[in-house]
């Protein structure tokens, strides 16, 4: 659990999320892996507690919460169920984009339903031919009177077969315009011409990842957020937040495995001693605690910078590449410390490892994050020595 110095209000919200995760989510984490769907009753339970879109205004169902609060919630929910915490990450990003850029009618219709857990909104950015090159979009939205006609495929979409809407980005300008020719739309996924598939992934199976196809799908102009050809920047400004929340998802899951392994090694004996008495065991767990706390501290530092309006892109990229990679390693280490029992599905370490591993790819690979860190560092160094 987080040891970050927080206010009484933040601690209350953290404890609310912790209780829900412990009582409602953690007991069924492994069972829901086989269901391959988000539990809508649990989702609505999170909504009733205000855990889904805390960072939007009260008039739309939020509490105008800080980024730190979003992080505290994501970490605690991931401690109980990594897959349910996906909603904390994607909702924080998507709801903020909608609140800042949508029409008042769209905000009034969509945001309260996201806050209550009545709908899931997917993020539609990635396409088959490019994930990291996010501005190189080929899905098109062509103007036809007061409507748009959308054609193409969005790939690697979370909740691909479960979401009611998709916040998607399509090319309205010329291909050579790159990011300057992209427009943002909120599209209902029950329209004629929309079809969906799911992938057979090794992890995050309840989230469900797949493709969404648009075969000349007609949408009204009212589905557009903001002006034409200005959509790409709307989502990019939110990625710093989602990357930090991803890190905290991984940190929460790793902490659950660490805590369970401390308990297991206290109870398990070998050669007449508790396993935890052996340095080969307790030193490993001490390292895991140290590593996880270091990532946690950087994550909340980055969120605090965000709340204070200070540049934090480099810090977000740092924690985004480190936490998914090394939290996967931590969980793997915990699995091994359980011996032959750890290799079975009786314990949740194998599932956490599969779930966390995927976020070494999602929202930018480690190499992309390192490119961002280098770019931000070189920029600041060049300014400093001019």
C-alpha cells in the first residue's frame, strides 16, 4: 500500500478504494479471468463510490479530484483486481478529454454514465500498421453534408466487444499532414457498419482486446469533439496521466504478490525454520519492497507535478517503462518463492504476471518511453547551455 504523504481527504478516498478492492474485487480476481468480461455489477459498485471518474467536475458525476487521487484509486483497485483497474486508467484519460473538448450536450449525456459505470468508453487510437507511430492514422472520416463517413480498422482496442462508445481519432486531412490532419470523434458502437473482434490474449482477458471495423459508418457532426484536424493534441496531452496510472496499476498488483509472499514464507517451513528466516528469501523480498517503493515514489511525484502545473512528461515516461517491466519481474520472483505451488493456478501470481506484462506494450513501449526521456532531457540541456 502507498506510503506517500497524503492529506486526510486523499487518505479517506484511498481507504474507500482499498476496502472495495479487498472485500469485493480480490476474492474473485482469478474467477473473472475465465469469464473474459468486465463484471458490470462491480463496475457500478465502483461508480457508486465515485471511483471511476473522480477527476471530472461534480456536475458530470466526478469530484474534481486531483491527479494524486486518481493514482491512489488506481493503485488500490489494482491491488485487488488488475483488470478492473483498467477502468480507472482509461476513464481518467477519456473523461478528461470529453469534459475539455465536447459539446455541452455530449458532456451531459456521456460523462454521468461513465461516472456511474453504466457505460464503457473505449479509446480508439491504435491501427494495424502502426502503434508507436500514433499520428500516422489511416482510418478516415470524410465529410458528407453535415455527417461524416468513417472507414477503416482500429486495432488493439481494450473493451473491443464490451464498450458502448469509442473515443476515436480519424484522418480528416491529407496523409502528409500527420497529426495536424486528425479529428476526434465519440462514436456509438451499435451503428450499422460497425463490427468487432477480440484477440486471444494471454493476459487482461476480462478487459478484452481486439479490433473495431468501420465500414462506411455514418455519424452526425455532433459526434465530433472540437474543430476538424485538431484531435491528436487532445489525446496526447492526457498520455502523461495515463502512463503514470499504468505504472501504479502495476505497482498495486506487484504489492499484492509481495504481501502474499511475505505471509506465505512466514507460514511455510523448510529444514525446521520458517522460509522467511533464510536470507535467500527475506533479502529477495526486501529488494522487491525497495524496488516497488521507488517506482511508487516517482509515480506520485509525477502526479504531484501534474497537479501543480509543472512539466512532468519525462517523469511519466520514466515510471511507465520501469514499472511494467520490473513489476513483472517482482511478481515472477514471488511466484518462484512459492516453489512448486507457485507454478499452479491455485495462486494468483501467474495471472498477475500475465496481466501486468501487457502494459510493457500498451501506451508506449519501453523504447518509446526512453526516446521521450532522451528528447525531454536533450531539450532541457540545450536550453540550459545556450
